[in-house]
């Protein structure tokens, strides 16, 4: 009985978080921290730091990673499922409704003019996100090489309309990282300073 | 079958999108362009809508592509698919592999992936910004930009918006909120291209 109440509370809380958080995952981390740590006491600050690292280093939407984490910690698998459903449902409903009318809205001259401007902003926002990632990155020679090669490969794909999937590119980078790790750890501890990740 | 295609396509997106929404954009772009589900232009539009509506951007995009290709069922399939990998990875890590995230080989792969993803995002953003410099009146085909020539107002808008971003960053010491930039760009768009 008590558990079903907790599970409903998880669903309801994450539904609210999903409904009122604009701007994607990183904005959501701040909201989740203030509600789940400070207000509800569901997880500790330490847990929150862990979930942030986990969310960044695991695939998928950061909000879903967080909701699953909090739900699972408090109420196991069913808690995880309901918290995740809660955080996803508002966007699902809103976008589903918008999808139906957006194509008709775009016929209006003012709307299509607005989107001509917005399109430009979106391109710049993507560049901004990349620049932000690059400034926060540890710039070892290897990291920079991977960055430059990936960027060049992706540009080549676009310019020459090549058929190389993003996933193949990422798999190559992952393999390179792994090979480098084994070479570094195989060549003894004296070279450790160079590749230290901290 | 479109529902299954949507499910597998977005499952792949959910599985390989390390590092949040912007990491997913190149993956989603790859998929929607290769299946012919959306043009670059429609994708930009949806990214803007996703930024300006609440909730995870990846979920918003999946729901939109799903809804426009396969109705309610398509939307549900795409959304479920993009969420499932994140869900299971976290449950798995919490239940059995607590030490896994501390593993040094895993971390080495991860940091390499981060560099790669940053490079890919930069390339996609630069390419989209470049394509936007060209007029594409009345044509949504891939090579239209190059045939129609440069659009002077688009070049002006690009420079202006980039200046707004940089000045905001320097003055306020943080990045401009995407929603604010989208609102500004919408106003400028209406000003330049008419209502």
C-alpha cells in the first residue's frame, strides 16, 4: 500500500518535472536536484553527482537516465518505469498535438518567415553546443586528434554525400580509445602520466 | 513496415546518443535523411520546436518523426524506442554492474567517444549553418542551395545571431538560453522575410 503511494508520487513528480523543464537534459538536472534531493529527500547529493556522471556517460536522454535512477533507487523496477513514463509523457502529448498542426501553420507567411530565422539560430546553437563540449574537454593530443578526424570525416560525408553512418564513426573512435588504452597500460606504468584520465 | 522501421531507427539513436540531446542530433539527422523521413529544413524546424517545448529534446524529436510518419502508433513506437536503451542501461548499472563505470578501459573508450561526438556535432552544426546561407525558395531538394545561390539576408542574419550569442556569452558569462535565441531569430526572420 505504501509502495503504491510512493510509485504514484514518483510518477506525478516526474510528470511535473517533464512538463515544466524547458531546454533539455542539463536544465533538468538542476530541477531534479532541487526536487528529488532537497525537497523530497529521495536521493542524496552524492547520488545526484553520481547520476550526473552516469547520465553523461550512458546513452539516451539525460532526463530519462535521471528518472530511471531515482525511481529504481526508491522503488525498484516499477518505480523506475513509472518515473520514466512520467518524465516522458508531457513531451509526448505536447509534440503529438503540435505535429498535427505544425504543417498547416507553416503555410502562413509570418510563421514560415519566423522559421527562416529560427533555422539559422538552430545551426548556430548546434555549433555553440559543440564549442562548449570542446572547451570542457581535456585536450590531450589523442583527444584533439580524434576530435579533428571525426569533424573532418563528418564534413566530408556532408560535402561529398558519402554513405558513412555516425554510428560507424563512433565505433571507430571507441576502438581507437580501447587500443590506445591497451597500448598505454601494456607499456608499463612509467608512461601513465600522459594518459591519466583522473 | 513503418512502425518497425521507426522503432529500430530510434532504438539505435537512443543506444548511441552519448551526452544528451545535441549528441543525438547527428544520429537523428543521419536516420531521417537516409530514410527520406525529413529534410534538413524540417529537421531544423523540429529542433527549434523541441527546444521551445518542455521535456527531453530527443523524446520530442522521436515523437514528432514518429507522429508524422506513422500517426499515434508511430509516435509511441519511436518514443518508446528512444527511451528504452537509457532505461535498461541505468537499471543494469544499478542492479549488477556498479563497478563498471569505474573501469578504466570503459573510461578510456568513453573519453575517446566524447571527443568524437564533439567533432561530429561541430561538423553537423557548421554544415547546417553553411547550408542556411543559401536561398532555397520553393525547393527542398538536397542540392537546391547550390543552384539558387547565396541569400544575402541569410548571411546577415547568421552574422547578427552569432554576434548576439558571442556578446551575450562575454557579457553575461554564460551561454544564451536556446529559447531566447530562438525568439530573437523568429522576430528577425519575420522582419527580414516579411509577414
